[in-house]
C-alpha cells in the first residue's frame, strides 16, 4: 500500500520539478512593481550609464564622421608635395624659405608618372582686395586649369581660366563666396567686374561654389583663385612654388602614385642616392588616418568614461539587490516554505536584476538619444547614433544584470527556510 | 486503518549541535495523524513543538526515526524534493501571516501555485478564488494585504494554505497575534474547514484555543507526554456569540454606571 502511494508521489514530484520560467518572470515583475521607488532608484544608475554611453559615442562618432567627411571634401586622392625644411650652414630654414619646387618639377611629374591624373603647381599670397568702396583682406591661391579639379572646387557661375590665359599670365580671377559677399552689394553680378588685389586689377571671370569651413576651421570660401603664372609674375614675384598638388588615378593607387612621384622628383632634382629628399610628399589619406586615430582615441576615451559610469550603475544594482535580500528574508523564507526551490529563488532575484538593468537600459537608450539630439540642436555638434552603440550598451546592461545580480541571488537561494521565516 | 493515516512518526528524534553540546529537541516521538483530524500540539517554549512542526512541514529533517507523509518516506528526500512536497502536500499558516506586502489577496493566495508548473494560469486563478471564498473573503480579493485587518490577513493566509489542496494544514500559533474575538473567529473558520474534511495540525500554548480542537498532544523536553482526545469540544462559533453577549452586557453596565 505504502509502496504504491510513494510511486504516485514520486510522479507528482517530478511533474512540479521545474517552475515555469514565465511564472518566474511574473514573480519578478510583481516584486519590481511592489517597490516602485526603489526599483526606479536602482535603475537610475543604469539609466544614466547607458544614456551617457549612447550620447558620448554619438558625439564621438559624429565628430569622427564629420572630420572624415570634411577631409574628403578636400579630395581623397589628393597628393601634395611641399619643399622639405632643411638646414643650410647649420641654420634651420622653414618650409617657406626653401625654394626647391619649380614649375618644371610639375611638368616632369606630369610626363613621367602614369598613376597621376592631374598635376598643378600651387602658389599663394595674401593681400587686400578692393572693389569700389569695399575692401577685404583675403588670400590668393593659384594653379593651372586642373587646379579646381584637384582641390575639389566647383565653379558656380562663369568659367575657369584657360591655358591661353595661363600662358599669358592674364589678370583674371575667380572669387570665393565669402569674398563676393564682402565686396559686392546684393544683386550685383561680380562676373565681368574688375577687382584690385594688391593694386593689381583682376577681371572676375567666375565665382566658386561654396565649400564651407575645413577641419581646421578655416573658411575655404575666403579666397581668390587666379592662374599661377599671374600670381608668380605679378604678386609673389618668385620663381619657386609653394607646393605641387596632384590627383592620383584612384584612391587605391595613392601609394603607388606617391612612390612614382618620389622617384620622379629625385630625378628632377638630380639627387644622389645618399642625398635626403628635399621635398615632402603628403597624401590626404595620411591626414585622414592621423585625424581618424585622434578622433578614435577620443571615442575610446569618451566610451570608457561612460562605461565606468555603467559599471557604477551595476554596483548600484548589486547593492540594492543585496539589501533587498536582507530586507526580504521573510518573503524568501515564505517562498521556500510554500514550495519554492533554491533555484527558483535564485532565478527570481537574477531575473529581477536583469529586468531592472534591461528596463533601465531601454530608458537609458531613449534618454541618450534625446540627449544627443539636444546637444546637436543646442551646441550644433555633429552626432551619429550607431546601432552598434545601442546594441553594445544593451548587451552590456544585460551582462551587468547577470554579473551583479548573481551574488545577491545566490545568497538569497542559500537561505534556510526556518531561519528566514524567523528573521525579524 | 493504515491507508487512513496521513502522518506517521516512528521513534523520531532530532538533535541540534549548539557549540560543543548536543541539544535533544525531540526524543523517540511516535505519532499517527489520520485524515480529518484537528490536532493541537502543545507545550511550553523549548518543549520541541516547533521542531516537530518544522519536521512535519518538511522544512527540517529528523536525525533519527522515520517520517511518513501521505505514503512517502520523507527521510530519503533531497532539498528540492522536500520543496515539492511542501508545495503539493502541505499548507502553512504562520503567526505573523507572512503575506507579501502591497500585493492583492488574490495574488497572495495564488503564490504557492506559481511554483507548480502543472497548474495553468486559469486553474490557478480559479483555485485562488475558491480558496478566498472558502475563508469568507470573496468580496476582498483585490484588496492589498497591507490594507487589511489582522483577522482578514490571517484569513488570506489560510486561503493560501488551502489553495494547493494539501493533505494537512500546519498552523504555528496562528492566533498568537490576534485579539480574543478575532482568535475565536479564526478558530471558528478552522473548525468549519475541519468539518469539511481538512486535516489540521495546530501549534499553540493556549489551552483555551486547544479546547477548540479534537485531540491534544503535549510535549515536554522533547518527549510526547500526553496524547488525548478532547471530550467536550468547544464550538468557536458559540464562544464567539457568548463573547459578544458579554461585551453587550459590559456596555450596558457601563452605561448604567454612567447614568
């Protein structure tokens, strides 16, 4: 008789061996609801942590992307040759003093480097531009007819100077938008007018399309563009160039192209094998990766600062859960007495911790997006919210829930029901 | 005869190690409790009655002897199996109710069934509602536990102990926190449940309360020293009415004095 009874009981026991996970989640949710204020305060750490991760990453990624974008507006396959600074008789000379780059170097590169699509000499100078009663301090830059292509300038109206005008050092120019705005009244068409730059009259043949500020905050529209021959002959009165600018045939060919240029320049400058280069080759990609690595460093810095706040938030969860186990000892005792298993209690507290951190995470993501947008609107900083950042902080939250919830939950599950029920 | 017995203790003993000494909380206890009994477990504090209740409730395991509960030898069970036994075969009622605060009566009563995945949501709700009806709280199911009087809270706790259809309800000083009138009300409820066939084990040190049960067993120093049936079982309902009459009389007397 007893034997059969015990078989039936065993069967019953097996049936209720596992508490439904859904039920456990219910139990955890009602426990969270029962202590709304405490639950909210517990979540606050995670909310702030996640919000700061999201907004810091958004600001970091945003500035990273905008730097890259701005650098690429200067042309991603741009290659630049500058004279190297060097010492003569022990005196260090600046780049400006070196007079090593000449027009024939540019011609030599054009003839000998097949990975180069366009080459232009570059000369510049500064001075005062005058039109009528208006005047404006600005910079004159110059190149050949390929210059606008290489430096990604577009002609908004009018035309670029032609090879005839370059050959004859014609006094023609194109104006940047800032110069136009400062010299001409509204409604006056600058094309066909004559402006004076350092007392030399230039006929305006075109207006450049607006380009905005570059990465360094310089106004790229505050310029006058003229043929390099004109500038060398009439303004700088020098025979050497400030730089030679080039476009490689494609972004992928930049390394090959700069190797070709180096070879060509060494021949052109008749350097011996033992001589150092008296020029420097810079590519836009180098610039990009330099700035990229700076902004990535910033990103890591911002990210880790906010990750620390997330960890602090996690410790907050552990703290509250730990206190909550002590405070709810009788509740745990009761749950154990009415049939809750140690594992059920463990799971309940763990699920509570995970729910708290995940709900906190969701609120934090919302708050972070809101904060980033506010920063963008008020400060005008570029922001970029990536799905990676959201996913990352979310996973991190769940991990924090498990990691910091485990210890208090384990403690709760190991309680002795008799002791727990007796707890005052 | 044997098929009727729910609980069978065979020379049960329980020792605690307190420091270097061994405290013998229970010595050679033999006891049979049959279905439908209403048994008061009595004794001074330290007599071993709480230890016995913990063992009967499968919260603790005996050191020696055997404990058979509804055909299962409890001695051989592991921690989780004990939890399942508690979940399916035993109902607990505590002195301090032990309800979840800020939780409705219904949710409190549903709690034991949440730990039994064999019970569906619908069945759980139904059983909880039935249990609350059985303790006379049909109209207070949605009330929060902390907004109820002590008597009502203990009724919710009794409903919670009923909800899993246990083979026995174990009450530990269940009237200890209540005034006389409410105690009588609760005892009346227990008597009613017992008349409907529910077996009840009731720990108390008050002879007044024990008088409402059918059988009294008394412990001293871990030994069962007295086990007798109650000759004239008092009806808690009648006691309650008498109490009310006395109260009325008292009031009238006070009024007369005042007059």
